[in-house]
C-alpha cells in the first residue's frame, strides 16, 4: 500500500478505524479476535490507527494499548476527545479545557503510551469558544502529551478560527460516494490551509460493500437500525439498494470488489485523502487494504459520481437531533 502525508507523519493511504471492535455494528468480537485483527492490520500494511475515548467508553483505546502498543514504532496513533457517554448512557459533547485535559490523561493511560500522535477534538462544544478548546489541545502539544491537533465534523468558519489558535493537522468527517457534505466547502478550506482530510465511514456504513442487504436483519445494538440514520430506514433503504446493481457492474469491470471500488473513489479525490474504514472482520480488513493501490481513471470516477451522490440517495445521513450536534455546512 502506498503512503500519504498527514502533517509530519507518513502513513498508509488507508488507515484502520477502530470503533467497530468496541461499539456500533451489532455483536462485538471477543478480545482474542480483536487482538488478532489489530495485529493483522499492521502486518497487512496499515500504519495509521484511529480510535477515540468515546468508542466503547474507552474499550477501543484499551484494546490498542494492551495488544499492539508493543509495536508502537510501526504505526501513527490518532485518538479523540470532547465527546463521551455519561452515566445515563447519553452522548455528551464537552469541550471545556479541564475535561479535555482529563480525557487526554485517561486516554494516555488506556493506550499505554506517553504521547498521542494526532489528537482530535471529536465534536465542537457550542457552549465553549472553539479557541478555548483548541488552545487547550495546543498546550497539551507543547507539553509533549500529543504531537498534533485535529478536528472532526467541523464547518469551515470554525476551522479557520481554530487554525488561527493552533495549527490543525487533519480534519475528519464522514465522506463517501453517498455522503458528499464535505464537498460543499470544508475540503476546499482544508486544501487552502494545508490540512489533511480523513474520511470516516468511506464504505457508507457497509452499504457500498454490498454486504448489507436487509436492514430488518440488523440487531438492536446496531446503530443503523435506529431512526437516527434515515438512509437505513426500510422505505429509504429499499430505494437505495437499487443503486448497487449498476455499482456492482462497475466494480466487476474494474476487477475489484465493491468495497475496494468505494475506497478507490475516495483515494481518487486527492492525495490529501486518508480514509479510515472500520471493521471487526480480518478478511474485510485485508480486502480494504487491497484498495490502497487501485487507481481509477477519470471516466470511472465521473461515472460513479453520477450514479451515487446526495441527490440519488434517499434519506439524510443523520436525523435532525444528531445533525444539531454537528458543526458543518448544511447548504
């Protein structure tokens, strides 16, 4: 797999999103399986691991700290602060300086490391000036507890304020064929400021792999079966799945899997793109790695653009409640 630059780091063109081993998509892998997946990912060429304090309420960080930190020199480590679940299991955004500092200390302990390479503000706290949150992350960098600062799900104007406070290395947001919000402005702003872009859910929460065929079979602990992701509601999903027939045909013509095609499309958007697909399955992880060196011609990229986009997909990516927690361009 070829490498790309993210600030001072050179990482694999595709990173590993580590949420799935701890939450989100149905039953979780046992610890032995999670450990095998993490180590197999490094063996397969992944050198960029992405986690967060929120994932499994620290479980993902703990798995990384316990099972691959002996290989610390082999990968760049990213984690996040500023969003977590409280004692009532509610997702809470909190960007107060004292909370960021404590979260970082807790993450360092769970990760079993002295420094986090890239530390994101997971969400902007609308009750705290972004300059205060980013200023705190800047001080953590000066103290040597983190190396660089990132932001997630951020609007361009807020990013500019943050970047003026302390240099931002990367922005992470959902981006795929069926989620094009970043194209409205934030990608352009990142390029203007020299900031790398890290797409999460580049496989559209498994939709673009062709493996999610019947949403009625999803378990209650799968975030896709809640009403928070309208695109997976049965009525919308039955329309969206019709897109996969012609999409599968393009993948077959390109000699790759549907998942690899989705990742190759993201990589084709620019050298500053480092997608981080997540999985709890070793075979899927290896399949995703195989997309690292697939190059699509412009005709194929344009064909995909026309087939799957915000206008051809039915339903919003989040419901209104979740959208209100995100600082991003709406129009």
